[in-house]
């Protein structure tokens, strides 16, 4: 080809992926109105230091894709103002994997679904301690012991209460626990036994919850979260985005989290697991994930907002952008039944972003 102006141009067709099923089509908004919504949120969060209500969050959620970078920039500034520059690093360990009797439709550990994950016994103390020491070596300040159970029986309570002081004494790490639904007495014993944070996720809004779990109620999860707070432990209460819920239901979840006042909110994105009822779903689009990272920060300005499961398959090359859209904590290494990326990659990302690693406590 000579490159002369008279030559016939070569056309290249690029096919972009279609929007994910169920994602909203957001209409264009007058630019002045869009800027006003973002400005009003900035004044509320940075000048007045107040929470946004559901109506204000819904107005931001309705902004077109072209304003996601503006939402992300505001969310990053809110994070720095309310929480500071530090990023908290945590490692988690599945101390009892699989065989769970509950039917959470996203979870490969349920005994009700035919998945590759099979039930295994509770790990012994040496295995737990070894994982905690690896977590400490990665620069983490928090270590979470996770069990795939509806709730702890007495034998499980005893095992956990033996492990918590052992890990604390040997590593100096704060120890968190995730062991399902609790009674008032169990919450009291965990608090007295030194559990720093207790994780119990709402996962989704009250209105959408029956679509993904039928063996226990949203209200039972809410009750456990309140017991954790009542007994003086820090509450870690996460969300799982991308199960088919609407924008309105995500905003509903945000306002319900505001009411619970957690210290930490792990933000998970559905990573469809083979054999589960949600196994055929497509992961959330990366740009949509950035939008909701920013909105969770704007709705929960003072919490520890932690990158959790599904970020690798959802955000791919945009994981660094998520860190500048409101995230101030991350789980490093592998998750419960899925692989994460290497600890070295995450720590290098933080170094590149000039984000110091440190322990955090939420201020919401």
C-alpha cells in the first residue's frame, strides 16, 4: 500500500462486549444537573461531614458512565478526609471448608449444590498458626479465621476460643472470626475471648435476599450483626455485588449498612462458581464495579472499605483504579475457595500508588 491520499482507506471493526444482563441503561442527564449532584455530595461529605441519604445516593447512582471518574475522584478524597491515607492488609483462612447446610446461591461450600468443593475437617492448630505467620510476613495487621457453618456448636466454640489467643500471642495480629449466626451468649464469649472483629455479611438488601438464600433470613443476619456490636467487637459486614440485584436494591443495602454502623465493609463481586445456582451468571463489568466502589465509599465515608472476593475477575487491569475510588483495605493472597493474585503484586500496587500499609479503625 502506497499511503497516497487516493488509496482506499482500510476499515477496522472493533466489537465491544454487550452490557451485562440486568445492568441499567442510564439516560443522559443535563451536565449542569450532573455537576450539581456531585457538588452537593462533596459539600455534604467534606464540608458538612454528614452521611448521604438514600435519595442522594440514588441520584448519584443514576449518573451516566461518563461521570464515573468524577464519582471516583470524590470518593478518593472522601476516603482520605474521613479515614486517612493508610491501607489495611488482611489475610483470611478457611479453617473449616465445605459441607455448609445453608443454600446461599453464590457459594460453592454449600452441601446442597454439586460443586468441586467438598467438606474438610477443621484444620489443626499448627496449620492455622502457619497461615497466620504467613499473613504477618505479608505486612498484614488482621487475620480472619473463617468457617463454612450455619453457626458454631459448642465444640467449634471451644476450638475457636483456643485458637484466638494462640494466634495473637504468636504473631501479634488482630484476630477476626467468621463463623455464621450467633446467639447472644456466643457473641459474649467471643468478645471476652479476644475476638477483635467478627465478620457476618448481609450480602445484599433485605428485599433481594430471598432470591439468593432460603435457609435463613436476612433478619437473622442482621440480628447477629447487632449482637457483635452490642458485645463490643468490631463489626465486619460485607456486600456481594452482581447477583442480579437492581440499583435500587444496592442503595437499599447501603442505607441498611449505614444503620448497622459497621467498622469494616468487605466489597465482594460475584465470581460465578460451577455447580451453584448463580454459576452461569456473567461477572459485573469493570466500569460498573468502579461506580459501585465509589458509591459505597460515598455512602459509608468512615468505614474500612475492603477489596474482597471477585476483584481479580471483575476489575482486571482496573484494580489500581479501585484503590483510588474509595478502597482503603484489601485481602491479600487467596480467598476461601478461589485464588487471588500474589501478595507481591498487591503490595507493589500499594507502593506504586504511594499508599502506606497500616492498621485501621472505622470512624462512621
